[in-house]
C-alpha cells in the first residue's frame, strides 16, 4: 500500500525504540522519541590534559542541517567521555561542499573523519557498498534503521575494513532522509520522465535506474545545483525535503514540482581514516566510538524530526507537491527490482539483498 511521507514518518516513530546501533563499533540505542534526547552532552567527567584533536568534515553548510547537529553532538560527546582528553575541529561544509574532495582529504589524512555517500568507496574496490545506491531497497525509515542496525550493517562494515586493509573504517550509518523527484513539471510514473535531464549521483546503478525511466542523467555539483536548476541546465533533480529546501532548490525555475517518489531512504557513511584511528590508544578509540554512536543517534533524530517541517516550508514558499499516494510506485519498482537482483548477483550480495527484503 502506498504511503505518503507523513504516514511513513508516523510509522517509523512508533517503531524507533527497536533501533540499536550495531553497525561498525557503535552500540548505542538509536531513539526517535525525540523529546527525551538532547543534542548537548551531559556534564563532563574528571578533566585531563588534551591528548588528541579530531577533525570531522561534511559537505553541508546550513547551521540547521542534521549533519551539523550530528557533528556538534560528536564534539560535545567526545569532550565529555574523554574528560577533556579529546576534542574535535568541525568543518561544516567549510573544508569542501564536494564529497569527492572530502573523500580525498580523508584518504590523505587531512580529515580524520568524514560523512559522505557510500559510492565513493567503490573507487577503492569496495563495490559492495553500492547496494545503498539501489532504489526502492527500503520501504520506510523504520525498515531502513532495522536493517542497518542489524547484521547487514555490521557485516558490511567488516567488508569495508577488510577490502581497504583497515585504511577506511565505518563508524556509523547516518540518514539523509528519503529522496524524491523535483523538477520543472510534475510526474506520476516513469513515462513522464522521458527525455528529461535529471541531476543524480555517479553510481552505475542509479544511472541504470533513471535511464530505465527514460530520463537523461546529468552530473552537477551540489554547490552549484541551484543555478543549474534555475538556468535550465538541468530539468530536474532528486533529494530529500530538508536538504533541497535548505538550498532553496524548490524556488529555482526547474525545482517547483516535488513528486514523492520516495525511491531512496538514503544512507550516508561516517568514515574514519584507519591510519589515524589505529594509532590511537584503546581508551582514545573508545572515546571516538562512543562519540560516533551518540552523533549518529542525534543526526538520525534531527533528520526524522525535520522531514515534515521541511515539506511544509516548501509548500508555504510556493512548491507544488504530488504526494506518494498519487505516484505509480509499482511502475518505478518494476524498473528497480531487476537492477537490485542484477547487482546482488554480480557482487555476491544476494544474502544482503535477502536481509534487506526480509
């Protein structure tokens, strides 16, 4: 049965108490009972002299972006659990708005921790992470959280660690909301996309999906996407309500119509440079793991909280919304599911796909 964004979030809120952060090393329960969770860390423990400073970077510049809340939570918790033995320098979009650049800085050690799209790890031979680029893999936020916080997430973290020889390690799975189409005209089914350019990521399976819908994939940097939509360089794009509205994409000439395809409950990886992490003492590693688990909790919570408010904001500012109940989801899934099967078979991910579908 089709659900609009409001009902999806409501269902996720009821199920959120079951979330627990098993991915990588995080062991914190992830709660969406937002009223009881604070973004600031509790009172500091016994103080000590500063031992390490950790740099954390992501590509979002807005002060009220969930990434920014997550980064601040990491810093606060790190200082609290270490008793002042560790702190963090935060780069909220100031190191780069380009995730590819951030990944390079992580590899070089210029950034100790980054939050980026999983697909960048494919350049290191970790093709398995592109499973997160498969559209219609998850049904709602509750499904997404349950899968990632179980064996699926922890085993995938192990694959990343093994295939990069410990150079890159997953600290947590962050959310970037649920992605929808937005563009110069409304759509209801794949046939409405024929001949339209759409800004998407570089993942091969994403390219395959949108081409299957009849669209023409376009590569445009996040920082310049508003101009591309406003000048007509691209006809459309896809993202979640919060991120697209914070960049005013709904105010661009080709961003007015938002159609709730809900094709991607999006995962972002909180990654740490292995060379940096492996040189730390056991206590210092534990500080970072605890701070990462807490930051993941806060970032997810903020993402879920802001979804409905961001939708209301876009409508108030002139966007026209086609809700999920008016989208031919079955037609989109008919294109997506064979791509999922093909990807799983090619990359030995049949068991992971089965875990997600169950």
